[in-house]
C-alpha cells in the first residue's frame, strides 16, 4: 500500500497527481500530513503543494475534459461527509488523463458515477442556498442571512446573489464553517465575524438590530405563507420533503 | 404599509390560492445595470413550500377579489359572502419589491376578479407591471389576462410581463355555459390568440431589429379544473394536446376541483379533491411533452380515462406487450423512453454510457433505472429475467401493485408444532 500525505487542499491534490506521474508511483491512500499512519504500508511520500505543478495538471485536464466535467471536479471538492472524496477525485483524474478519449460520460464506471452523485449533491445544496436564504434588513440597511449548508457551497452561490441583488448591501454567513460573504454595492469580500457579542451570530436579528420596517414585512410574509396553503390538500410529507426541516432554523416563515 | 395591508394580503392570497400555476421558468432576463433582480437560466426557483406541499415561487395574489361574474366553481363569485379587498397599485409594487429583496420570492403572479369591466381591471394590472419595471425590477412577472380584455391592453401587458395566461377552467363549452353563463369559449380563446400572434410577430421583429423589446418571452400557460364537470380524461388531454401544438403554449395546469361552493347543486359534492386523477393527468402531460407520446396513445375512444392504479406510461406498456422486451444496449432513445422505470435522465445516461461497453442490470440500477418496474420490460446481455412476454400483462400489473413483504419477523416461515 502506497500512501501520499498532503495538505488537504485542492492544489495539493493536483500536486499529488503531478508527482505521481513524475515518479511513476500511484497512491492507494491519501492522507493529511498530521494524521496517523496505518500499521502496515509499503511506502509514504510526503507531497508539498506547488502552484505551478497544480497549474500544469489542471491545464492537462482541460485538454481531456469538458468545462462541465472540470466544474464537476472542483465543485465536488467542496462536498462534506465523504472522507474518501479526495481519493475518488484522484482516481477519476488519473483515468481521465490516461484514457484516449474523455471518460466523463462513462457512467458505467463506478468512480465516474460516484463522482457525478457527489456533484449532484453539491449542486442541490447550492440550489437550496439560493432557494432558502432569507434576508433580514438590519438597522444599517444591510440585508443579512444566516445559513447552515451541508456542503461548503457558499462560494458557488455568490455570483448569483451578486447578480440578483446588485443594488443592496448584503451579507450571507455560513454559521457552521464560520465565514461568509459581504457585498458593499461594489464588490464581494470574504469575511469572518470576530466580535462574539454581535446579534448576527445568533442568525436571527433582534428588534434593536433590525430596520424599522423589517418586522412588518416578516409579518406580512408569514401571513401570506399561511394564507396560500389549501387546507383540503394539506400534505406534510411533501412539505418536508421539498423543504427539509434542517433548513427551518433560519426560514422567516417557519419562525 | 400598515396592518391594513396585512389584512388585505391575507384575503387576497386566500382568494388566489386555487390557481395552481407557480412556475417562474422559461426565460432569461438579465439584471440591468445596478437594478434589482434577474430571471436565471430559464429555470424557475422555488423559494418556499406551503403546508399543502405546493411550491411558492411567485407572490401569487389578486389585485381584487371583487368580481362581477358568478362562476359556479370559483370562490370569488359574486354571490359568495366572503370578505372582499382591493390592493392599490403602489401597495402591490412595494410588497413585490420588498419580498423580492429578502429572497422570499422570484417575482409576482398577479390575477384579479373582474371589477366594473374587463378593460378597467386589465388596465390596473398592466399599471402594476409597468411600475415594477419602471423601478428597475427585473424579476419574473406573470399576469393573468382577463377574459374579454381588449387587444391593446393585452399587447401592452406583454411588454412588461414574462408570461401571460388565460385560464380555460372548464374543458367543454356546454359545461362552461352551464357553470359560468357570463363567459364563453370565445372570450377565453380570443386573448390566447392575441398573445400567440403577438409572440410570433415579435419574433419576426426581433429578427430584423435586435434591440426590439421582447413580448411575453416566457410564453403563455393555462389551467383546467378537473372533476367539476363530467368530461373524461380524453376530452381534457385532447384539448391540452391541441393547445401544445401552438409553440407559445408552454404549460397546461390541471387543478383538482376543491368543493369551495358546496351549496351549488350544479357541481358534484366531493369530499376530497381528485388528487390521484390530477396526478395521472400531469403524468400524461409529461408523456406528451417529454416522452414523445402522442395523445391518442395515452387515451382514446376505447380507453377514455386514465388508469388510477398505475401511471399512464406503465398502463401503455401493459396494453402493448408486443413492443417489449427492449434491448437496453441496442434500442434507440425513443424506445428507451417508453420503458416503465426509465426516465428522461436515465435514458440519456444509458445512450451515453453504452458506447463505452455493454451495460449490465447492476449498472442500470446504479444509473437510476427503477429496476422493480423495468425488469419485466428489458433485456441486457444477461439471462433474461421473466419478461412481459413470458408473464401475462395482468400478472405483471399484479406483481407491481402488491407490496413486497417487509423483511423481518413476519416473513419467517412458520413451523407447525403439534402440541403434545
């Protein structure tokens, strides 16, 4: 068993691929540098992240795969809850480089299919952020939203929000991963809230920190949400299926 | 904006909720420099889901629920004693924009009762759309065209709205006359024709002048009520199919009749809306739009109503065993689409993947084919399992309808012990 240790970044993963081809040794296991090695193994190689190597691998992949497939690779990297995803990505990229023609449509291949599944989950989660983000207008006219996405998908949604809400200041914050994006009417920047006492970290604004008319619009929206349902057709199962309970925490209409 | 609006919003949302259309799809509208909103990639976004499981994409609301008509199936009919309200144009504009800014909605779906006369009502609806666009709002706007509104107003509405719709409601002229004496097929199909012609003319114009304004870019839709009148599924689906022949008709919605006016004896007294039938109609609609089925294959004179037990595609397959089993590795895309258990996505995946090598049933399952259904209708290089040719269609139907025994204690064989 060959083990590569690296820094668990996407750049590092691409460097692993470069070094594997350079040394003609391909890993069976990828590990973080700090984690414990297994009892038995044939060799350990420590890979140091190198932007130029990573760049070359990515350029090589661009020749082999379509832009969609490349997005699939980089977006799947953001998935959480798949400890083996780096090895999976490694195998797919390895196959893609070796194969004479593109492998991205070969869903008979277990790795390609698995990767497309993970990508699908990431895409769905991105869509959920776009669907279920609820802005609250704060006293300083910034529209604030808290979210707890399952995968680390906030970066994939920023273009959408920047495009759509171009004329309002907004802040979307990932409560689990403790970072977010702030738009100041000109550009978007990544931020982390350091002040532990701020009401923002509760996710739901209180009366002091919200704008004057915010409470009214929340009330209007909740009223509308109740009124629009047809009682004769109540279907709690479908309701929860399409809007899973884990998102209710910050949904205005579910407060 | 006061609590008064809150009350009006409640009344008018409750009046609007029986309209099922919700989609915000079919067009791309970019955000103009620094404005608010856009309509993305031609797909709609559902922002919330109501307790009845229906999606909330647009702020679906009525301008007013005062109405001069007395249609038997409608909650807002003149003779009903319900609270009435009217929202002003500026209130509607503020509500839409403020909801949109908070990411509650994708846009506005405005409909209305008929106040004074069709043109008076239509004019105010157009004003709402115009004012929204005037405030650089690029979200989705769906306007209901009032039956009997003049061509000029429909044309103006089309310049601001992404979608226009006129509801047919009752798929048969005699039934319509019975339930809605003030309406006629003519007053419904006339505006539909205006919209259709407007879109086609606009298409020609935009070929000549690239900057010409767009007219109803997301096309039109309509709705039919199911179960309020004695029409068969054949009547309904033939009408839908005829409507879909016009390329500007994007969606026909089916609305299971909710007995809102149970006192009216012209209507059936339903305890529950016909939800299964409604679902089967949507499935049949999908077969026509995405699965290349012709309407006469789904329903015909010998088979005027859809089977409520099984979906229309399976029902077709059971009536036509001669087409099966289908060889997954050879059959063309059109035939793959007809296999129960294979959807559009899996059919596409199969066509793409089989050029790398023959597919096995294990891979089919992984790809997402519902093997529970598909197994009776396909072969793939392995030894065929029992197909519909060996079994009879009735047996296949029974096999698919009876639920498998749950695993566990109930499934263990019983050992007969004789008491000593």
